[in-house]
C-alpha cells in the first residue's frame, strides 16, 4: 500500500494554486481616482492575484465598459475568465470567495455580518455625506457636514480597542471599504474648505489612517494628491453650479 505524505500533498495543492493563479485571466476596468476601483486593486494585491488593469475614461465610456456593465455603465468591473462582476462591494466578496488565501472577511459568521453592516453604514452615511458636503453650499453643506461627523463618531467607537486594523492584525474587508478616508477625505476637506476628520476628536481613526497608509500594499497604490486636488476642484464646482442652477 502506498502512503501519501500530508506535507507533500499540501505542497502539491499550493503548487496547483500558484499555477492556477498564473493561468487565470483577470482584468480590472477602473478610473485613476475612483475609490471604488482602488478597493478592488487593493484586494487583488492582498490576495496576490495578478491582473491586467484597463484605464477607463468615465466621461467618454468605452464600448467594452458598456458591454461588461450594461446596467450601471460604471467602474469598477472585474473580469475573471471572461465573466464580468460589477459594484465594488460585490467584487470584494467575489474575490474573497474565488481566492481563499489571505481572507478579507472574518471567518466567524457574526463578525462577518458586523463587517458588512459597518461597511454599508459607512458608505451611506460617511462617503455619501462627505461627498454631498463637498458638492453643496450654505445650509445644505452644513447639514451634510454634521451628519457625516456624527456617523464618523460611530466608526470611531467601533475602532476603539482594535489591534491594528478593523480586520485585526491584517487589513480586511472593512479596512478596504473605509480606505478612501485615509487619502481621499483630506483632499475633499481641502477642496471644500471643511473639516470632518478632527484628529483630537477621532484619535482611533487617525491612528488607523497612519497604519493603513504605511501598509506596503496601500502606500504603493495611491493616486497623486496634486492631481486629485485639481480633479475634485473641477468636479465639485461643476456639481455645485448644476445644483444651484
């Protein structure tokens, strides 16, 4: 009877996984300043998945983008072996299920549910609130700022007592969802002449930002600040004038 060594078997599995990752076709359609597309890039890099990045002009959308995401016609779109997946939240969960190494979501069902809850909360209350504050004026702007700061306080409370990241010792799903706060929110604050993230009021988030930005995967994959300042100045002015018009 031939016996199979468990370590040899494990090694074979790892080798097969590496070969599989090398032969899989993975493409990502994104836009250089899109925090949604950047989330997907971070996840792929954390997983060690090789991919082809395709830059899209969201103001002159390609036929490829329209074909791959006919419903929303937006980036990001992940293409895995010819199958297209849209929406950053959905893509992140797909990546986590398709490539098991370096899990993004917690393994415990309750903790996994909490991560999804806070991700949805942050997207609806902080991202949308900060964007509305950036693109509005007067009382509408002040109202959006108040609501955003109130929501930020909830995240501060959730982060207190955490080890390094929301995901524990390593960057996880919720860190990736909230990652835009670290590099994009300061630009919005400068462009909109507003303050949301006060370091004295939000020390836990401020410390998390420093750790997040110093992570090798993150610091090597961030859009240039000067270019973002120009872009968001133009976008906020255009959207504000449209709203007032």
